[in-house]
C-alpha cells in the first residue's frame, strides 16, 4: 500500500512540475520537442533517406535450377541418368537495368528526400504557428478575466455605499438591488471568458503536452517588414514542397524515357550429365527489345510530362495565392493596429476619465447609483476591448511572420 502511495505522490509531483507557467518562447520550444506530428515528419525524412541508399542498386541475382532433356518415350523414358542428353543444371542470373533507368531512380529518390524535408519544414512551421496563437489566446483570455476581477471589486466598493445612502434617504431602496444584478451579469461574462481560457489551454496543451498550461511573461512584439516578406516568398516551405513535387514529377518523366532503352541480363549455368559424358557450362546474355514504344513507352512518357507540367502550374498558382494573402494580411494588420492605437490613446483614457468624474459626482450625490455603475462597467468594457484589439495585432504579427518570415523569427 505504501508503495502505491509513493508512486501516486511522485506522479502528482511530476504533473505539477509539467504544469509550470510557460513563456512564449518556452511554449514554442516545448512544442518543437514534443509534437508527435513533427516526429512523424522527421521519421518520413529518415525513411526517404534510407530508401535512397538502394535506389540505383542492381536487383537481387536469381538462382536457376533446371532439369533438361529428360526422355519421355522409349526404353529410357523418365530416366534421369541413362540418356546422354539429360542434364541437371544449376546457374545464376543477374538482371541489369539500363544506366539511364538507374540514374532516374536515384533522381526520384533524391526528390523524395527533398519532398519529405519540405513537408517536415511545413509541419514544424504549422505547429510553431498554432502553438504561438494558442499561447497568445490564453495570455489575453487570462488578462480579460483579471479585468473582470477588478470590475467585481469596483462594484463591491460602490455597493458598500448604498446602504448608507438608502438610510439617509438619498437613494431609493430598489437601487440596493442594482449591484447584485450587475454582478450577476459580470458572472455570466466571466463564464464565457473561463470557457475561452479552457479552450486556449486545451489547444496549448495539445501542442506542448502540458496538462494544465498557463501563460507567463510578455507576448511577442514582432515588427513586420512587408518588403522583406515579399522578397522571401519564393523560399517559403509551402512552395518548397511544391518545388519538390515538381522535381518528383520530372524524375518520373526521366524514368519513363529510360524505359525506351533496353535492359539486359547475364547468366551462367553448370550442367551435369550421365558420368560417361562431359559436363557443360553455359553463358548467356539477354537484351530487352523496346520495339513498340509508340504504343507502350511513348503514352506513358506523355502522361508523365503532363503531370510535371501540372506540378509546375500548381506551384505558380500557390505562389500567386500566397502573395495575394500576404497583401490581405498586411491590410488587416494596418487596420487592427490603427484600431488598437485608437483604443489605447483615446477610448480607454476617455472611459477612465469619465468614470472618475462620475464617481466624484456620485460621491457628491449629483448622480444616481445606476449611472455610477454603468461608467465603471464602461471602463472594464473599454479595457477588454483594448485587449481584444491588442490580441488581433499580436496574432497578425505571429501569423504573418511565421507564415511568410523565417522560422527563427
């Protein structure tokens, strides 16, 4: 029993240790080290490299065993040793594909390695982006909850004055219910935000493996350089995967063309006959004759060429799409940044200033409780809206830089 309690205690300590707060960079590093999808792509790279080692190797040799010239009629029918023509043969043969075919197979294997590496880079970028966005979502969701906590305290501070005002006759008895109603509304909002926190935690846990992650530290403040991003589009992992697909298709074209060249094989055999007769050795060469390429190899070559052309066109279409999306993202980012600046420089300061004035007026008895509460709520709403706008700006920076910039950003 003590042993099981000790194991349980160790497991609990390990869980608590793994659930420590994560900075933005720590979350990215943990996702890169633990994400199963990245490990799967890395395994594909290793598999492609291993397969390439045998891409241009010769086929396995063949062992040939045969019994030749066995009589089936006459006095020596089905005799294996009395007829001088009967031979027991053992030999070996080796198929030798033409050199162009072997080179084409090696080229296809190298293209497969490039494709696997490009797919691994895309997956690493996607995991990095998803982890970054999940961390940011959790960071801002937790900050929104903190604002609601401060709003609750502000409501309580105002509510503490209601009983004295009612007793003094400067407030109606029904106004004593307003703080409670407002706190119920705040509780509803808190439930929504707690659901957002749980969702962000689940997403971040998916990528980092942390069972109960929390965000600590500051979010990234990445600058966006449109000219640099536009210039680097051609080197994006997404386009590199399409470049690799084009290389694979072009290797398939070379492989199809190599089928028009003859393959050949060599063989060596030793034949044993009846003891009164000599044993024999046979040497042979076989050469393939691709004589009817018009109906065999040429249609395959044409099909492979069309597939290669399709791969090149898909790559061009993808680059155009990426360029168009970048312009869209940049336009959205400019809009989000301007809205964030407006909230920071104008909307929140005005809401705070108005709340201070109304609180002074409430203390002096010039406005009612409802007005004082509404301005207090307005400050919290303005601050939450500011966080929403800031989150949009940060998400833009992550999405644009990690999609179009270098992974080392």
